[in-house]
């Protein structure tokens, strides 16, 4: 059964930002899908199990943005 989690990312301003965040989060083990809404900064992640905030934070930081 898939797990759905929602996060908020600050600092994204364009489609390239969305792609960067999506790519980094997609590299986390167990992540099946990443959907990013630029206007709200909302990131919805479908994964095989629960994600650790630290893992998502590290991925978002690697992309150059901040997890709220």
C-alpha cells in the first residue's frame, strides 16, 4: 500500500525550480511519484512507506530550496 505525504517548500519561482525539487525527492528510496505545485509550494509525495522529514529536507536543500 502506498503512503501519501504533503510538504511545503519555499523559494521556488519557476518550472526549473519544480523540476529540481522533483528530481531530488524522487531519488529518496521508496519514492514512487512526486507532484509539485509551484504557486503554493506544495509537494505531494507517493512512497512505498512513510518518509523521514530529514530525508525530504536533505533532498530539498540539495535542490537549493527550504522545507517549511
